[in-house]
């Protein structure tokens, strides 16, 4: 079933701390680390200590049988971290009093995936000797974070944006009885292919073929990292928004340069290479019928990474026993692929999903 929802949001600037301008107050997240000893990756490689960083809001609540009933897992996108959700247009719309994921009622877990944020990653020291990880490794590690580190034996909701959305499909297949509901945002339940694979491989090849990358053993960031940054800038928004931002030849160059210069202050070539390469094992299509919990997949019509004209989501959702597809129509308030973090655009769907899966 494919439904269209109304455009509901005016885009707020991305910030890492809540600024209360039209957004509700919510508790400050509590940060922590969970270390897994001798973590074995699907590649056969082992890391003696795999650190997973996380942020939580609220407290877990168990029922009489000792089952946690209020935990919510939210996965971030490629290159991001759990910190990306602590911003007005996401946390300010969802985590406050009376909002869909009110932190006084829910236990919200915002993990940093392997290779991201403050979790173990190549730039910590191993560089290109860091084990190759894939999406299955990332989900397995986060399952252990929840069950072994945080004592969470059940999830009220699994949701995520972009890569986190893709992880949501994997969660539903690998742990079908672990959650009550799933809300993947800005993702497709099929292996990376077509133009999506091409831009990713172009980024990967740009770094790997750069002599300054030096097999991952560089003293300063290789020039190819600017090319990688430009590709991400290109794919992350929609054409009308970019045209409004860059209406002239000179302005386009200026905005692009500003974006790349800002990104270069925080990016690491090895980290980014691993992050983009991690999707190699993503292929939920053959196992979609294993997903038992109700699932609402939300994409936007102006997403260049997951364009609706491919028809993939509408075709594949039919194989999810309790699945539904929602497409946010293009409009002045959508932000292309980045619409996934503007909660006002889709939080009515979240509210509906939570309401229909209440026990």
C-alpha cells in the first residue's frame, strides 16, 4: 500500500544541541560506552576490543515478566552518529513531553555504529588495518549493546534514517520477534545497485586510487577526500533547493567550496571509505517475508538516492507480511534525502504506527 502524507515542516538548521525555538524541551542525553571483547566480524577478522558509543534518553521499563516494553532504537545514516538526532527538527519534535517518543515514557537509544562517531573506527589508530565491517556486523554489535550492555531484551520500536533505515530492515529479518514495530526512513529493501552503487563506488575509487591515500597510511588527508565530500553534497539534497541556494555560477562555486571546507574539518578518508563500503553485504530482499512486526517505510519523492520512480519500495513492500510504504510528496519543505531528519514531515506516520501497535 502506498500512501501520501502532507508536507508539514519548515526546515530548521542542523545543530548538535537543542535550541528551543518552536521545539519542545526534552532531557539531555546520557552518553556511555560498551566494549565487546574479541568481536568477530563476518570477514573472519577479530577486534580485541570493539567500543560502541551510545546516547540514551529516559529509563527502561519492564513488565511483570521482566520484558522491557518502552525501548526505542534509532539508527543514524552513513557518516553520522547518534548526535545527529539531538537537534530541534528531530528531538525537538519527538522527545518532548506529549510528543510521539516522549522521553519521560520511552527509553530512547541512539547508538554510534561501528566506524562512526565515538565508536571504534579506523582513524583511532588501525587505519586501513581496521577490520572490514558490513551492515550485518553493525546490527549484530548493536544487538549485543542492547542485550548485554543496556539490559534491553525487547524493543518497542526500531527506526532509523538512511543507513539506519537500511539497518531497520536487517533488524526485522535477523531478530523478527525482538520488536513491536519498525519505521525505516529514506531507504530501500534491496541491495545497493544502479546509480546508488555508482556514486558510492566513485567515492570509494577516488580515495583508493589517490596516491596520497597511500594504502590508508597518510600523514594528512588526501585530496580525494574533497571529491568524496562533493559527491555527498551532490546526492544529499534536491535540485530546487540547491538552485535556490546557488542561483548563479559564482554562488554555486562558493556554496560548494564552503560545504567541502566545512566537511574536511571533520572527515577522515579511511573512516569515510569504510563507512561507504560497509553496504557491501546489504541485501534484505530475499528475506523480507521473515519480518513479522508491522513496518511502515517512509521515503520522500525528491530523494536522489532512493528515487520513487524506480518502484522498488512499492514492489518489495508487498513481500513484507505487515508492511506499508509511504511517500512524502515533493514540496518546498522537503529536503531530498535529508527529509529523513525533519520529523514534522513524517511524525504523523510514526504516531499512527505506535497507536496501531499498542498492547
